[in-house]
C-alpha cells in the first residue's frame, strides 16, 4: 500500500500532516481545495476508513494508524464551527 501524507490547514491557521495508508485520499480530497469543516469531516473519515479496509483486505487487519488519524481529526474538528474552512494544502 502506498502511504500518503496530506497536509491541512485548520481554521485557526494551524497546519498538520495527516497520514493515510492508501492513495484513496486522492478520491476524496484535492490539494489546494478548501472544504467546510463538516464536509472535510465526512470526506476524511470516509477516505481513512476505505484506506483501513484496503489494508484489511490485503493483510487481514485494519490499519490502526488510519483509525488513529481519523480519531485525531474528529477530535480537532470538534473545536470548530461546521461552516469554518479546512484547506488541503498538499497530498504526497
């Protein structure tokens, strides 16, 4: 599985590198695109879940790093209003 790092900027200006175990993140986020917090929550959770499932299909167990990243994003999202914006700065 090709690991992928996506860099985001939270509404408060904080930047963070996030981990995906799969390139499936490209199907849900686009570098340079800004998303409402509520939309970003759904997109990132969906992509990370699909990535974790791809790992499970190949290795027989979910990717715990993808699940941990999804939980970390969910915790961070709770600090913001749904209409605020998250920017995906890059995907590499």
